[in-house]
C-alpha cells in the first residue's frame, strides 16, 4: 500500500515539476539546434580541424625529429608568421569580395623601395622605410580605385599589377645594383636603432634567457638558450591578427566589410560607402605586403627581384583553408591565421619527415581542395531557406 | 495647398539617351495614405521609384518633398529626408545575422573600455528582435543568419528596418511579387500597420488583387506615361484591371479560351 502511495506521490511530483516548463509558450516553428551544428556554422572550424590533423600527422611522422623542439617550432612559426601577415590582409579583402593578386609582387617591390634609396641615393633608412610604406599603400589605393571605378573583376586589375610590379622590381634592381639582388642593406638596419627595434631580429630575450636559466627550454653548451628570442615577425603577425579580428567582429567598419562582400548592391542601398570600404582594404593588403617585405629585407639583409613570388596564392590558400568564402561575405581572421599555421607546419614539417619534400605542393593542393569543398557545403547550408 | 502632399512629382520626365523612360508624369502622395502604383513590365515603374529614391534625378520637371523642391544626388540624401525604399532584392545579406542586417550601415555604437567605438551587439540583437516582434515576426535569436528566414519574413524585416530608421515615406517595390498567399497577407497587414502609424506608402505592384484592398488611391503607368490618379471611391477593381496594360489582352485571351472550350 505504502509502495503504491509512494509511487503515486512521485508521479504527481514529477508532473508538477514538469508543468511550469510546459507553460512557457514556444514557437512551434523554432527548432533546437545541437551545439555541434552551431559549431559547424563557424567559419574557423575547418581550419582548426585541419590544424589538428596536420599536427597529428607530423606528430606521428616527425615526432622524434626535433620538429617540435623549440628551434623547430620557431622555424615553422616564422614561416607561418610571414604568411600570416599577408593572409590577414587578404582575408579582410576577400570577405569584402575582392582579391589582390599583386601582393606577392608588392613584397618584392617594397623590398627594393626600402633597399635602393639608402644604398644608391643616400637616403637615411627610416625615410626609405616610410617611403616604402607610403608608396605601397598608394599603389594599393590605385589598385582599389581602378577596381571600384571600372567595376572590372579585381582578379584582372591586380593580375596586371602583379606583372607590372614584378617587372618594375627587376628593372629597378638591375638598374641600380646591376644585379637582381640589392645587398648590403642589413648593416643600415643595424645602424638605425628605431627601425631595427621595429623590424629586425628577435625580441623578449630576457624571457628566453630566464626560461633557459630555469631549464625550461633547451640550452646550448655555453648556457645560452638555443633560441635567443621571439622573431619580431611573430609579434607583428599576432598584432595584425588581433587588430583585424577585432575590427571585423566588433566594429562598424567590420560590419561594412561583411555587408559589402555579402551583397555590394544591398550595401549601397543601406548607405554603406562601398567604394571607400573596398579601397581601404586594398590599401590594407598593400600595407601587409610592404610589412612582409620590410621584415624580410631586415631579416635577410638584402632585397631581391624574386622575393614574395607566388605569395599572393599562398595567402589566398591560407584564407580559403581558414573558411573564408571565395565569393565574399563570410570568413574569419582567426581561420586565416590557422590557415597560415597549417602552411608553415606543412612546408617546414615535410623536411623533418622521410617524405620527399617534392610532395609539399601536392599536399597543399589537396588541403585547398578539401577546404573549398567543406566551405561550399557550409555555405549551401547557411544560405538555404528553411 | 502644396503642403498636403508629402511627396510630389510634377510633370517629370526622365530620358536615358534616346530612350524616354518617363514622359510628363505627375504623382502626388498625401500624408498617411497608401498610394498604389500600377503598371505592366516596362511601364516605367522602376525608373519612377528610383527617381523618388534619389537614384536618378529627373531630366525635366520638379520633385518636391513636403512642398520644398529637392534634387537628390544620392539615395542617402533621400533617406535623410525620411524617404526609404525597399527594393525587390530587399538589400539583405543572407549570410549575415538578422541584427547585423537590421543595422547594416547604421550600426549602434558604444565605447569599448571607454575608448574604442564598437558595435553594441546586445542592443542591436534586442532591438531587432523587438521590432520584428511588433511586426508579428518572432525570431528567438537575432544572431541567426537571414538566410534561414522565409521570403515573407525577409520582406517584413526590410520594412521593419525602414520604419525603425524613421521612414516617413515607404516605397515598396513589388513586395508581394515572390510571396505565397499567406505571406502576402502578412505584408499587406504590415502596410496597414505602417499607415496606422502615419507613414505614407507607395506600393508598386502589378497585382490588382493585392493592391485594391489596401490602397487609398491608384496611379496607373503605361509606356512611361501616367494614365491618371484615382481615389479608391472613384474606381472599381474591374476598372483598374481594364486600364492596366494587359487587362484587355487577358480578357481577349479568356474569351478565346472559353470560345474554344465551348
């Protein structure tokens, strides 16, 4: 008897407990979405999964080779950092629905703009660096202006600049230096404390020394850490990514980038200054390319006519792997950074394995194809009406 | 009294090279009325609304807003005067969230950490959800992409957005063209709500069955010319149908088909 009583009480209690939940009016047309689906809608997902995959792959095939030792890490992180800087710019521009194929050539051109004036015209280095940034950004603005003015595909306009700038780089370096390499600029960097502090070498030496002192990182026989400091290119990469990511996600300009890329006509109709947004993003990609060029010249100590060759494609691949749609309107800076990281890991990592490094491009092409297919699937789901 | 009219096109013509898109069109929109612009394809409806919206400037003739002659050089200027146009493409980006679309171009901002201006997403989400609820559309989550909404909901979103940003005149370009019966009804209700709030509406359509119940007056366009403006009391649905280009053609077709069937 008491057993029955008890079970009846629990039943009643259960019903009571349930009642308030049912009282909440719900829209019968709204369905629950699993957290997994919500995650699938994030643009970064593919690149994060890809990064995990690539790390797992090299963990298995190159785990014992020193690739994941500190000097190995710095090695591939630096490659990722250089690419990451231009990928950040390319990412914002691609979300706004345009391409910049002149980025790679701009890297080379910025290099000679930095190297030639101090070596052959007697300019101080700081003036040459300023000149390179101003010149690159002006060229970026010209690119952007031609694209928005003519309404031609940016693919064609920037393709033209890809050749023009590459050719000019060669003309200038052979004209002044009588060689495709303008060398000797490294010393000028060392002489200029401000420019050197901004672009040359490594930083956070105290941290690495301290870590070495605590035996947390590997040391040379002399007691110095194997890696003296963090390459400045990584600081620049992180800074650029943080600023760009913040602007894209949180600010009004970021919303304009999405709107312009999603539907330029709609953007115009709601009062977004489409032309200004696009031109300023072309200026940004030119700035990123110039930054790449200056950092590289400071690092290598010379400028050369073939610097940055095909970097525009690598940047676009990194951005696409990062989940940004080729058609614009959707993407993320974090994704592009992971895309660049995958690049660095694959490019450097493959030489740590037994795999012939000729396979590098095959691997990369495969990743690109996978990423595009994955993104296409995401887009068709997101754009589908219910 | 010119001031009775919130918008007035007086003998306006618009030429594109040798093409006469509009010829001597006069259109007057009273405050708080729903004015229906009817015409078949190619009648000049698009040119007319683009002129009103500030995309085109009239080649000849005057355009007056609240009795004052204006010459808009961009849609932005028309928007600043409270003339909002909802085009057929709705100016919505499917991959962006409801709130981001709602505030696109006019994002609410706050200072992040007291310095950096960022979008106030909490306010944007809340306001977008609230304004849509007023229009009878309940979105649980304003951060869902617009791509997940139906055609009718998108139309209502675009209209709600225009009203929220202080539209005094709403120009709706074929708002019911791509919609089903029920969704069309929702949009017509929405137009009724807008009128109840004192907003004047220009409603472009070629569907008389949608236009007749809601409209206060009609202007018919045919081949770039106005065939006149009529108050609802003065004209029946059948007369409107007859006057529209294609009305007689349809009648002929009906006769023909019935004749053959008999």
